[in-house]
């Protein structure tokens, strides 16, 4: 039955997270846990669930947001279209990030920056940090696995995790459920609900998002300690009820109409499923809402 399916799918995720924590424990000198994955992989929820399991084993997790390490707006590189390119690794203050992570691991005290997106500048508001013996830094972001950002940190102190929904579901003998479609539908549903993005807007942004992933994330996957598969077997049946009404918003005048129809038809392969039995700490909650972690 559906309840069994949900419980087994969630247990698979939980077990894998426990295995990752056991691996981190074995390595003794880990001080920096780096988490990256393509858009809508579930990085935020995964990082928080990992943090809970790490705390259970005596670690104290400190989350570092890479968003606070953007360069000053005047130094931000521009793309071919003349607009600021926030996706490139060069939009980050690489030297500052490297130096601060290295200083922390060496037991020094640093003042962490906070980036003000309105003014486009870093501010220092007295957020000082010194690592205690059982403290571990958790960094998640598009560039977290790029070695240029942690080149001063010895390899023995780093643990690298790649997360993505690597779908194991087949629709028939020839058709596998696409990982990219899974992520697109997650993003469309989440951004409509939380960021006020129209479906058209999600389609518009998606091309650049995928280009950025190919350039900045996928090249570093071979070098990771572990891959976490964030796919959920029952997800299409749940996302269907959220996504199908949104996909119908595009009419024939939209250049994304054919793609929206394709996704709509794909979701017709699944019976809808209501959400009350989905645990509040499920990774899927990051996209459909009502979870216990902030999304």
C-alpha cells in the first residue's frame, strides 16, 4: 500500500545518511563537509538532515552559506549579455573563502561576512567563529565541490558529497524517468509557491541553470567521497497534483507549450497521491511545503 511505499522510501534516505555519518566518523580529521548538486536536488533538506545525524554522534555542525562570499557588486563579472553573472565561480571572493576556511581549521578566530544583496556589499556584523574540537563546518552550494575554493584546506580535513535525484524508475522497457524532468518539476512547484515565479519564468531560467550545472558542478563529481541519490520512488504521484494545474497555465502562444504538454502527459502515467502521510522531514517537503526545515 501507499503508506508502506512512503515509509520504505524515506527509510532508504535515512539509512544512507546514517552510513555517510559513520564514514565521516571513521575519517577522524574531517572539519569541512562540502555538499553540491544540481538545482532542486534537495541540498538544503539533505544538509539539515545530515546535521541532525551528526549531532546525534557528538558533532556540532556549523553551516556556512557561500552566498555570503559573493564579490562586491562592482567586482562581479558580467556575462556575454552584459548582465552580472552570479552563476560563475568568479562571482565569489575565492581568496577570502579559502583563507577563512583554512584559518578556522587551524583553530584561529575569524569574523564571518554577511552579504547584503540590496547594496551588493559584504558587511561584518561581529559574527566571530572559532572551531571547537567536535565542531564541523557544513558548506552547501553550487560551487562547493570546486577545488579552487578549498585549495588551502588539506584533503584529510574535507569530505565531499554530491547529491542528485538519480532516477531508478522506468515507465516502460525503453523509457527511464528523467532526472532533469524530476528536478524541473520540483523547481517549478517550489518557485511558484515561494518565489512567485510564473511557470513561464521557470522555463526561461532553466536553460541557463542547466548550462551552469554542466560547467560548474558535473566536472567535479568523479572526485567526491559519496553520492547521495535524492530520488523518491513515490514522488511523481505527489508532484502530479501540484504540477499539472501549473503546466496548464501555458497556452499555445508560449514557446514552451510543447514542453509543458510533454511533462503534463508524462505525469498522466501516475495516479495522484495525497500528501498527509508524507513525513515533515521528507526531502520532498522542500518542494511541496509544510516541512519542518526551512526551505
